[in-house]
C-alpha cells in the first residue's frame, strides 16, 4: 500500500468498510473518504512526507517509516503517544524532523509523549521529567540536567567513564 493508503486505513467506523455502506449510502461513503483523505494529506504535510504520498510504504527508509508511524498515530487524534526507541536506526536529518514534530505536537497540540530511549541526548532534549530504569528498577527521576549529573545514571549507562 502507498503511504497515503496507510493513513487512510487508520480511522475506525468507516462506512465504506460495512457491507451495506457503499450500496445504500454511497454519497456518505465518498464524503467520509474525502474527509479522511484531506486529514491524511494534512498529517503527511506535517511530518514532511507529503511528497512520498504515492510511494509504497515498503520503499521508505527506516527513518521515513518512523515518521509514517507517527503520522498513522496522529490519524487517531491521540492524547498520549508511546514511542519505543524512536531514534534507533534513524539518520540525523530525519531525526531532526522527528524531534521537531514531537516537540510541536507536545507543546502546541498538548499531546503527551512517553518515550523509551537509550540515547540520552535525545531523552534530555525531549523529556521532562526523565525517569531512568536500570535492571527493571527506577534508579533516578528528575529534570534532564539533574539526570545528566546523577552518579547512579552515569554508572548504569556510561560505566562511570564520565564521572
């Protein structure tokens, strides 16, 4: 499927998916599909994938796929988004785009992000507060500046080499 088709599948309760919808209410199906397509194109523009709307999703780079997944999530109008290692395998250019999108969604749209990540630079840029786990236990919680200086965090994640 294309990038656009991936987004258009997300909204639930689409009339066109029901057996009777296309037969009994074709005008409503078309209207709903146009509205979904408009929203999908807006979301693609937001995540800067509009130019790839007709590309097959399987042909995207790993960073572009992460942006597509963020776009799919936005099609649901979420209040909370869980991201598991959003920086893994993403080139620096696309990472900047992803970070900018997360920041805008958080600060301008009020969406809360729960991020699981090992890249401490990314964590300290995006997260406030930061909760650090080590071997399944919470070892620190606080503001990014506090976490960067916490000896337990340095020992657990950097082997103490930066103390």
